[in-house]
C-alpha cells in the first residue's frame, strides 16, 4: 500500500523515476485503474455537493 501511495505522489509530481518504475511493472495497470476509479468517485461526490448546496456550500464543505 505504501508503494502505491508513493507512486501516486510521484506521478502527480511528474517524477521521471516514478514513470520509469511504472513502465517496468506489470501490476501498474491495476493500480492505474484504481486511481481512475478513486478520481471519478471524488469528482462525482464533489459535483453532487456543488449541485445540492451551491457555491457557498462547496466552500464550507471544503473548509472542513
């Protein structure tokens, strides 16, 4: 799990070493699918909050 988190952070920071490591790992495809799933769920939750509470509500929720 720790390796997965380091890979996500390395990819977010555009670290070349992380991308080279991912290129040689055959398990990276499953981890990439998990990242896409998590990002999609987060976008859906954020969109639902924005529609139901308006812009002010989103600011209040994000401050928590």
